[in-house]
C-alpha cells in the first residue's frame, strides 16, 4: 500500500507549477527554519501551506530545518522533519500541542538559519520567535488559526481574551506577520498586532477545473438520489467549528443531494445531525489529488458553513472547479465569495438561508452558469506561483528590517 504521507505530498506539490526564476528569489535567505503548529499526516490549511512552502523552498535550492508536533513524518523529499513531543486535546484529538522542547534551540544554533518562518504559531511558534531573537535573525509568522474564535466554538469563550493576548505577544515579537485576507488583517489591527502584511493562498487551476466533470462521479456523489435537482457539496474536516449543523435543512430536502467529503473526530455527530429525522446526506470520506478534483467538478453547488476560517482553501478549489459557493458571511469565506457574483453569503448558522440560496442556484440554470463562470475567472487570478513570489518579497523585507534593527542597536 502506498505511503499516505507520500500520496499527500505528491497530490499537493503539483499545485506550485513551474519554479520561480532566480531573479524572483530572495538571495539573502538560503537557510530557512520552519516551525509549523500542524503538519502531516493531519491535512488542514496550516499543514498544506507549510508543505507547499517547504516544497517551494526545496525547489529553489534552500537548506531547510523543519519542526512539527509529534507525530510527523521523518522527512519530506529528503528534508528532515524534527518531531517535537506533543500532547493531544481531549475535545479535539486531531490537534497536537507541542511542548516547550529545549533541543530546538541547540538544533537552530547548529543550523544557523538566515530566516525563521512560523506557521500558525502557538507553543512551537513561541519557541521559534524566542529563538529568532536570540540568534538575531528575522522571523516571519503566518496568522492562520482563529484560536480565540475556536475557544468560543468549543464552549470556552472566557479563554478567548487570553488566546488573543498570547498570539499578540508572539506575533509582535516577530519581524512580520502575514495575514491571509484583508478581513483578517483588519481584525488583527483592532487586536493591536503590528507589522502586518497580506499573504493570500493559491489554487491549482490545471487540476481543479470544470473540464473534469463526469457522469461517473456525478453518480457517485448522488449515491442513488437521482430525483434530486443537483448535488450540493461540502469538502473539509468534520469538526465542531465547521458548524455543519447549518446544512440540516439542505439534508432534509429530497430535491438536493447533499454530499460531504472529509474525515475528522466529529464525524459521528455530523452523521447523526444530517442523517436522522428523515434527512439524507452522503459521506464519502477523505479524498486527494485527482479524485478530489473529479468530485468538485461533478457537483453543482459548494456549501461551506464554517465561520472561523482565516482563509478557506476549499472555497478557492471549488471556485476553480466552476462551482458557485454558498457560504457563511464571516471569516475567510466573506473575503473570497463575491456575493451575487461568484455565490452567496448568508448569515452564519442560518440553516434556512443556506437551503434557500442552494435551491435558488439549483433551480436557476442561467444564474448557476453565470456564477460558475465568474467563480472560475476569480480562481484563475490566484496561482500559487504568484503567492510564492510574494513570499520571497516578504522574506527580503524581513531581512532588511532585521538589518535595520541591528544597526540601530549598534548606534
């Protein structure tokens, strides 16, 4: 059986397209240490962005040192991954929280990085931020996980101010913080985060395309619900913060074939919500690569009720596949979906609104075609090569800022 981690690496790496030309690279950054708060075999926005950044840096000839919570693969295409001892959360077993591991500093001192890059920093990222200060190297940090929002979703809103304070301390200790959307960037400003820059995400428009639409995959998504007007698709983790209960009215409507792709610890509860009391939803499980692209293309509408996303990579994949999107009007979804043009934004948690807009798209073929074309056109503007070119620019800026700080200290 094929190594599942190798399968994920192969499926994700093709998204980068052609390597950037040498003149687009930051020549001052040749050795990079990466700290990622989530990594393979877990697949989420943090781990996927970290993986693609690793592959970009590998292709550009950089030397890498990567730290990730245990369990993690021992290497990615020859780059060693140091698995840091971690604890799992009782209410969220998919997530590992890295411990403060002192050997990190020793390994960094031996490696002598030119730059440290943090992905959704928390405990592991704190070590990276402190190490950057000790070594006198620039630290770039991605803001990718809405921990204060997660605290509210998991019934612990009293922890939200504490999480905001911790994250503000870590990010303000870094040279630059990269926010994925203008909405998140504005939110971080109100929380008094400093030195913010916008760094979005890309999509592989060669893989995710309406041209992959096939009768075979349409039948698989419908799963015998042939009387339905069309397929409403959800792709993502089965987790409490995704608020999939907002799809219950869609699941109750026999004219809509609701299909969900993904796995997660909350799957039993989601099935209970969407497959009881006469509701009918179909669950396929986790898909990768061409299978996932085929599934997107075979659907008719994409539904995404999550409200705590900082970006929403699956929305961009769905749009590249020509799907109009019905999403909650909060978080990353609101930054990606152009209401009335590429889809509809509806009030968060409003099951009736999700149902109404989904039915509108399924019954109005002209509207669906128009939004499908607009969604595809929007996705075509977001190539991963352009995203990595922007990252090289931020590496260069962080290096300049760090040198300026060093000169000011000497004066």
